[in-house]
C-alpha cells in the first residue's frame, strides 16, 4: 500500500527500513498487509539514528551526503492521501 502510493508502481531495487519499524521480525506482517511489496527483499537497519548522527558529526563526507539527501527528499504523509485507506483495506483482504 505505502509502496504503491510512494513509488507509483516503480519500485526501487533495494528497500531499507529503519527506526521504530526497522525490525526484521515485522517484515512478514508488513508484506501481509501490503505496506511492502511481497516480491522485494528488504534490509532492516533497526534504529540507526545514533550511528548516523555519530557519522555525520565526525565526518564531513557523511555530513555532505546527509545534506544532499535532505535537499532531495520528499515528505509523504500517507494518512493524508485520499487513496491510502482504500488501498490498505484492499491489500489487507488479498
């Protein structure tokens, strides 16, 4: 569901998930309800914020990479999308 909306059918070749939902034990559940495509492999980074903050704070290279990523990122709030609830319900019943 989320991937359908965010990627509009053009799924990335690699998917990385971090933060509170970055636990590999949740992969089957997320695929089961359509948050992730079933046919793609996913790499879970767990809570990577601390390591990222340390790298950015100590290495100019990583600070520049983070700045570039930030400047090119687009915030997508799924719950504000009209089609999200419909797609979620549809995918949960597959």
